[in-house]
C-alpha cells in the first residue's frame, strides 16, 4: 500500500455524515468543504437560506453530497420538528453515538432530512 493510500484509508470520511453549524460562510464553509473533500456527506446548518443554498451548490459542484437546513441554534422553536430547511422535518438518527468536534457533529449511522 502506498503512503497516500494508507493515509486515505486512515483518514477517509466516506460513509460518514457531518452536520456543520455555521456552514454557510466563513470557517464553517471551509470546514464543510474540507470534510466533503475527505469523503463525508455534508449537511449545512445556518440562518441564511440564500447563503446555505449557494454553499451547498458549490459543494455539490465540487462532487460533495451536500444538503442544508435553515435554522437558528439559539432559537429552540426553530429547531422543533417540522421547522427544518424548506419546511421538512429534520432529525438526527442512527444506531451509533454522536460526538462534537468544533463546529462539526459526526453522526454514526446517518443523518436524515425527510
């Protein structure tokens, strides 16, 4: 195995989903791009729908599976079921544990927006 192949296997995020808060701009957008390039499916969460839509499009054009949810994390009502992006019910689901690193939430088992 080559060094590059070893590192790809060791650090690949293929099959993982990352929820990136503040993902529509700035550091969150850069993190989302890096996670996408590492193979993660990316879900962006922020307040500005236009920026979210634009960022998701940029990520998708670069080959990343990306979706978005418009919500304000400071507003519990905005995060209630039925208040996800485009009126969808947004929820985290999976058999494994979730853990937070910086602005990113990895969810073992998947993320669903239905």
